[in-house]
């Protein structure tokens, strides 16, 4: 799975996710990627793209849970995203996500060994990560 | 001008001990290409939706990552891809699932959002819609990679022998 979230100069947010799914999956199996609120989400407060054990991300509506904690619980992006990814890990949902808020702050939490990830801002400097680094 | 972009190439990372310097450089180069693709949109004042689309296209075109070219295989040795896009301000959304053909599934999701009255199209119907929209198609072989096929064979063998599932994230998530 791959994904991207962005906050443009006007402060608008968007998310995109794309995937081949899981190795050896049953034909017809669909994970969280195209399920809005699970693996992909964008509203006025945040945009999220997830990767991992899709069945768990669907059952816990992972992306929407983060958005709800921000909108209703007044949590910061970082706090909501870290907490939800940690909770998913406890429930057997290994994986992670990238998230961004309307101020352009990003969160890149994951609960497994690594996540291919990166971020870039107006300075044009591309940062990339794989493991915890 | 303040803008930002974040991407992921999946949580199925190779175990650190199996990651050679050359392989790591390949993954990081692919991630950087995607970041710069999206950044070029944003630094011209372009919309977030186009920035995330361009970033994902770059990742779909890179066989390092499990999407588009380099997708994993189903248990029937076929490819079935899914993709989704969503715009925060308008809540507009488009997604496809269970397709194999459009070179860039994220563009199929964009077409569903912008050229249909639907949010999610699946399977053969989604493929027919993509053809009507004139999206670029590829033969199934375009999406093949030897590494993913080897991972599938290993997984099918594991299942056949009913061995315990000790796969690492890379084998499981692709």
C-alpha cells in the first residue's frame, strides 16, 4: 500500500491511497484502502492515509476515529494519530498511517517494525524514513 | 507560502537485517521522487488533491512498492488493486476496488470522484468505466515482479504445509 496526504497553500487538505492488497489474499478481498473512514479520509481538520492489516483498520474505522478525536475531543493530530495506531496494534492491526492537519502539521505513526515514509514542506527538503529513526 | 506533504510506501518493510545498502537507497529514492512530484504541485500553488495524486502516481509506477506496478498477488496468482482519493474541503471522494488494468489506480479513483455520481466502483464495472474515461491500461504482466511472485509461492507453500504464520511485515503486507 502507498499513500499521500497534503495541505496546500490555501489550507485545503486531501488524501490518496493505492494498494495491491495483501500477499496471497483471497480473490475479491478488499482491505481498508477504498473504505472511507478506515484507510483513507479527508475533512476540514485532517487528512489520513493508512497501511497495514486492513480488516482491523476497517473494523475500528481507524481514519475516522482520528478525525473524530480531533473534532469532538479537541485532541491534536499527533495525540489522536499516535493513540489510534497504538490501539490498533493492541487489537492485532499491525501497520501505520500518515496524517496532516489544516496547519500543515504531520504525524507518521506506526506500530510495527517499520514504515516506508517521507515528508516535505515549503523548504523543498525531502525527508525519508524506513525504521524508527 | 506554507504547505506540506507526507507519504507512505507501506508498512511491509523488509526486516532491517535483510535490507542491503543498495535496496535501502532504492526505497529512499522512490520515496523522494514521490515527495518531489507532490511538492512541484504545491509550490506552484496547486491543490492538495493534485499533489497527493501525483505523489501516489510516482509510488504506483515504482515496483519497490505494493501498488500499481509491483502489486502483490492474490492466492490465484492474479492482481487486484484498490485506490481512493478524498478532498477535505468538499468531502468529495472516489474509490475503485478489485481492478487490474488501469496503469494508475489512483487516477481511476479520481475519475470516479470527478466523472461519476458514485463514490466507489468495483470489479468489471469499474474497469468498463475506466475504459470509457480513456484511462491508460496495461496488460497484467506490467504489474508483475519476481519478488512478489516469490513471496506468493512461499505463502502458498506455507499454507499447503499448514505451517505456523511466522511471516514478517514485508511478506504479509507486501
